[in-house]
């Protein structure tokens, strides 16, 4: 368990509207400090260290920071050499080390700042072209052997795996369109999710939207399966985005217009779980859920971070009114709350803007939050529609 009450780098915050207690990282090594993207976890699996992203405004790049979670031996460091652009970092399960993609390579950093190159994408693939990214998330499979490389080089997408032990890069498929956000299934080491995403024509500036968002692939190159073949992005009055895996291997996503859904990959059944318009959502084994509502509406109202207990059907705000960040949320900065459960499901980590729009990392213990939710939370309407037919509009991704 974390001892946040005694940790000198954290301060307590109690939400004035709901009474939920969280702890805000107050020690600074960078102007902006963010949690990892919600599909990756910055807290090591033994809770000893927390990695986070640093931004020294107005620089347009991010780099790694790390801190000791031991209140009797605290330290906090940043590594400017671990600099990333459009790729997200990740932790290697069972270790204290973080992976970061830089240019055409992936590096492994330990908490002391020592690094080694894990792999390099060769010139036979790059062929002198501009590299947008070599991986969205550096997702690692359940065997802890392979990471996903959804490379955007020039104007093409290349899907490959990178071997953590040997450095081998194995090509799986090539796409003309923009595919990204590839994530390994936590229960099947060969299966992964990949998304089609929007893109901007580099010559005309014209935007091309998503056709069908979610696809399942495998590392052997034998599967390319559209998850919802009857769903055409936006045209079905549905905006499916920010999909992710539950820890027990269900595919999950929020529909921005309606509800958070789960999908059984064996039976192909879609079920609406949480009747709430959420931007980014996350879950443990589909019992407890968290999401942000909504950074897409920050120009109109404060953003909320909301917790949902499936058993009681109640929800409660963890943060009821996060003000808009003081810094323009560019694609590089990406300052959305991105709340996520830690590997042991005992905490939720978010990026928050509580101090007059300044950007910090927050940790919320789950057990007292759950008790407060069941006692004082609001009952959610049980009518959950997986694919909405009622357009509420106003969102853009």
C-alpha cells in the first residue's frame, strides 16, 4: 500500500462537492507533470516508483520523470534525454524500468537514468522518410516478450512487433490509412486491438475522418477483423473512441454520445455498462469504472473525473470541477485527465488542473472512494444503449 499521507511530495485534496479525498503531487521538476496515457500505467507493479511525463513549457516535447513512493526515502528526477513526441511511454511489467520511443529506436530507462537501446527500426523500413512515430503506446504482450510498433512513416502505417529480448522487428502489415493506438490483449499474447484514426493531408490540409474505428489483429498476420462491421463512424450517430482492454480481456470503449460499453471478443456481444457520456474511460475487471467528462467541452465548462460502481449502479465525482489548463492542449501536450486504475486496482491516477489551471498528477485511493460512492453517490439510469441513435453532438475528435 502507498503511504501518501506521510509522503513529503504529496498534499491532500478533498473535493468540495463530493468529499472524495485525493493526493496531489506538489514537488516539481517540470512546469507540467502528467500521468501516463490511460492505457499504460506509470506506477510500477510493486508500487515503489511512479513514472510520469514532464513538459517544460513552451517546449513542444515531453520527457520522462520518476519519483520514489517511499516516504522515508523520497526522490524525484527527470530525464531530458528520455524525450518523446507523439509516442507514449510504458513500464516493463515486473521491473522498475520504463520504455520510451525516440526517433527510430526504443530505449529502456531505469530510475537512476541509465539507459540502453532495446531495438532500432532499420533504414530498409524508413528509407529516408519523415518519422511521425514508431509506436503509439509501446504496448507489451502478456508474455512480456513483444511490444507493438504501429509506425507512421511518411504517410503510411506499418504494423510490426519488436522483441524486447532480441531487438528483432517483425513486419505484420502495411496500411495506406492512419492506424494507431495498437494494444495487446491482456489475456492473449498474440491478439491486439488497432484503431483507424483521422488524418490530415500534408499538401491540401484536408481532414479525412475515420470510417470504422476498431479492428482486431494478431502477431501472425492471420487476422484482420472489424469489431463492429455495421458501425460507420459518425454516420450511425455514434462516436466510438478511446477504446481499451479490461484487465480480464474484454474490449471496452466510451461512446461520446451515450454510454461506456464492453465487448466479448468470443461471443461478439456488445453491452452498455455505464450510461454516461464519457471521453476517456478505464476499468479493473469491469466492476469499477472511471472516466473524464469531458475535456472536449473545456471551453464551455469545467471537466469532471467520475467514478462508477457497477454493483450499486452509483457514480460520484472524484474531481467535480477541473478548470481548463493554462496551456494550449496541443497534440504534443495532451492535457486531458486520462484517469486510470493502477495495476493492483487500489488507486486511480489522473492528470489534474486544480491549482488555477496548472497541471499536476493526482492519486485517489479506491477503497474509501468506493465506500463514499455507495453511500452518497448518484444512481445512474439503468437504460444503457451500446450504439446510440440519439445525437447530442458537440464533440470533435
